[in-house]
């Protein structure tokens, strides 16, 4: 995509995300999923990666996605309608990798996420959030493997990029991109973001809209 097209895509995405966005429902199991009648774009990440803050920053809302001082609290798929008329849905997937999570909660996460990834034809892309301060961790590999096996397109989004030096951020981006080149379902480009500073949000909005094509 050339620079003019990217500028147009960013403006289109800005207008869409400035419009109506509303929480639809939470689904603790597949039987509670909404009808698969519009495209879906999902967000996944470790329990303390800043996923709720990123979704709120992405949508320009202060409290669309619930933030919690207790990582790992949300063990449901949360759906948000975007646009009126409805254009697509954002899906906030349950966090993973919380050290104090009971084994049955971990098992529930694996079944719910795996079944959703494998059985949701309208899922266009999953954005996998990685903390810029730590980079990819072993626990992230579980989700990445599930995405590869389900043949679901995904893209890594680095969070909290304002918390690291520019040189360290560049190194994390390069290491992450190198790891993604070895994975069949991964998008090659990494997006670095900061929910607090708004960094990368315009590019991420454009990437979400682009995933719908």
C-alpha cells in the first residue's frame, strides 16, 4: 500500500472508530456467541499486557473495555458492535498466562479460545498483544501455536511502547518480527503502541479496518 492509500485508510478508520461502538455481550462458552453475521477482529494477550486499556484507547472510549487490578479476571469472550449500521465486531478475548490462575481456569481458557479460533468463520484477524518491556515469552507461544494450527491470520501489537527507550523498542520489534517470519499465519509487520500516549493508535485502527478486506 502506498503512502496516499495508507493516509486514506487511516482517515477512514478514524471516522469509523469515531462513530457508534457499543458493548454487545459476554460469552463464557460457544453457545453464547452472537450470530456470525458480520466480520470479527479479535484482541488477545497475557493478563497484564494492557489489553483493556488498548481497546479503550483504540476506540476513544474511557471505559468500553473493563480494566481490572486483578489480572486474569475476565474468562469470557467480550463482543463490541462497531458502526450503525453494524460494520464489524471487536472481540476482547480472555487473558492468559496469569501465574495464580487455578488449573481449571487455564483449562477453560484453552477450550474456549481454541474452539472459538477453529470454529468462527467470520474471524478475520487476531491481534496478539505483547508487552514492549518483555517481548515474546514462552507462554505466548501457546496462543501463537493455536493460531497457526487454526490457520487464523494474526498480527503482533506491542503495548506500553512509551515505557522503553527507543533503541530497546527497535530491538524488541526486530526480534519479534524475526520470530513471526517463522510462523505461517503471522502478519510480518509489527505495530508498536502506547495506550497512555496514543502512540500507534491511528496505524492500529487502519490495520483493523484493513483486516476486513
